[in-house]
C-alpha cells in the first residue's frame, strides 16, 4: 500500500485562521495545536483517500460482486461452515 504522505518531510510554517475562543481554550489546556492539527489532517486525508479509492474502483468492485453472486466464492465447495 502506498504511503499516505511523507511523515519525515520537514515542517513548514502555515498561516491559518482559527476561532479565537477555541484557540484560547486550547492554550489554557496546553494542547499542542500543531500536533493536533496534524492528526486531524492525517485522519481527513486518510478518509478522503479511501473514498477516492472506492470511487476509482467502483466498477471493478461491482463486477466482482456480480461474479460472486452468479458463481459463488472461490473455495465455497470446500467450506464446512
């Protein structure tokens, strides 16, 4: 499976806007904003990549499911459950 992103790439400063009260409360609790944002972005990227994969492979998935519905799965005749 291909890597989602280069986790050892150098850090890069980014300007962003955030709700001021959210930022204040985050700082009060000593939450690492950069690390939290990276985790959230990684999760979002992972979900989007999974959605994209399903879309790109939708036809193949449908063809496989149709084949299994018609012919069964490989090894069905050997299954004992």
